[in-house]
């Protein structure tokens, strides 16, 4: 594998300067999940029973 320069040169600087630009009126459910749910057959959630052994797959339907 060829050595490449990492995108992040200085973790501390990147951490210090990072800013997530979120609009003042942002609702994850409306802005993101509604878009995902446009195809109601897509996988929405995987739930496990208390033992953690049996999974159920749920769609947006």
C-alpha cells in the first residue's frame, strides 16, 4: 500500500476548530428521517428481544 498524507494533519487543531453548521430551526426527524421514509419498504429499525438473540426488522410501513 502506498503511503499517503492523512487529510487531518493536527487532531487537536481540527477538534478545536470544528464547527457543525446546523440551521436554527432544524428537526432531524422532519429533515432526515422523513426523507429516508419516502421509500416505506426501507429498513427503519432492527429491534432485539431481551436476550439479544432474536432480531426483528422494521420498515417505515
